[in-house]
C-alpha cells in the first residue's frame, strides 16, 4: 500500500433539525437565550422553525461546544438526551413506536437511522441473554462527540422505557470518552453501572426486553409508515461508498471487517464489491484506512485508552503496526497527535 496520507472530502453529514430542537429547550432551562446562542455560532434561528429542515453535523457540533462553554454545564449533552425520545427521530421514530415487538422497533432504528441522521450509526448486538444497543458518530473533525454521544445513550434509555414500560432497567451504560469530573448526573439518570473509556456509546440490557410489545403497536399504521420510509429510501439513498463506510464503522470495532464479510452484508461477491467501489474512484482497503483513521482520532482525543489498546480495538496485533499506519495516515504518531489535540481542546 502506498505511503500517501488520507485525504477525503466527503459530503457533509446532515441531520433533521427535529433531532436538535431539545438543545434549545435545555438552553432556555439554563437561563440562556437560544436565538442569541444560535446567532453567535453562525446558525440562522429560522432553521429551527421546521423540524424537517436539515443542518450539518459540523453546525450541531459547533453549537454543542458553544453551549457547554456558554452555560458552563459539562453534561449539557446528557441533559439534551434526557429530553429526547422517539418523536425526536421523526418518521423513523414513529415506525419504531408502532412496531409489534421491541426487537423489531430497535432493528427499524438501526436500519433507517440514516434517513434522520447521516453522520452516525446504531447497531444491535446480542450475546447469549444480553443485548447491546450502540451509537457511533463517524463524521470526521468533530469536537463535541462526547456531548452527542452522552445524549444518544440517554435517548436510548428513554426509547427503551417508551417501548417496554417504566419498569425497564438497563444492565449498564457505556461512554466512549474519559470519565467526567462529576458523574453524579449520569448516576442519577441511568441508575445502572457506568463505564467510561469504552469502545462505544452503548446501553446494555437483558434479551428478554426484545420480546415485549410496545404500547403504541399499530400494525396498519406501521404499514403506511413503512411505505413512506421505502419512498424516502428511494429518493435519498446514499452513494455506495457511503453505505460501505457506514457498515465498516461498526464492523471494524467488532473484528468482522474482511472484504468477503462486508460484501456478504450487501448480498454480493467481494469482486462485485470491488468493482462497484472502483466505479466511484475508491477501493475497499482505502475505505478501511479512512474509517480506521477516523475512529483512531476520536478515541485518541476522547478517551484515556493507551495507544496499544486503541490499536487492538482497530484490529492491529502490535502497537508498532498501528503507529506505522497512523503515521502514514497523518504524518505524525498517535501520541504526538493526541498531545496536539489536547492542546487545541484546552484553548
């Protein structure tokens, strides 16, 4: 493989404004003027007049960072997530709410989240009697992934309580960032063991909850919503390389990222996968490198995991191999990059 650095200029990831409205609600609750805050970060307040409007992940990231600085509330994202639920996800949330089983509802969220938000992925993993619902943001260059991640896990808990009833209890909640100085707000909301410096933002719970019947289950309404979802899929389907990147983001963290395995997820042979990517001027191994670089940067900046553990998470058997790869991608070592990122964050 050549020693060139990773250079990619993807389309900016977007999300429905409806998924960010609770930011304004929390600002008001903390005594701030939402319109003034939006203007300060270069966002037109009128954008929030229609929940169906789109905003970029970069804009939401700037907004979250400014909200934390303006309010002094380090768990601002957690407060936002505590107010979010299925209605925040628009049509995708309604599809989940009307499902006949909680497991079906969660799979709908996983499969169709990209219609609401194109800069993150959710996965549903089962292991014996335990289920892990994960959230990962993969848009590069973001500085407030800790805030959005905290909010996502909080929303997961609200979603599960809506689908399963108030008696729902998680086994644990995980966060892919360093342990905050004050974890009191986290303990108070989740009332479950908390794990920081994790590989994913995740909620873990018993498999039994997948078989519960949501209170809002409506077979006929769900059929109508699914027809609208299918129509949106046709209109707004991602280009093939973006679809592969979405799958790779989760596959890399579970060690199932071989070309043959990824191709099978698209019901095609690896040669077909290669040809389709080549038509867009890219290749499978190039996408793997891009995704590894994005994940590595996020973990170096947001967690206290050592370089060796990060390399292992990304599939490298030796730290030296990961360090060489990172130098090829960025021109510097992981330790040097982390030091520089820390300096920028502290300014």
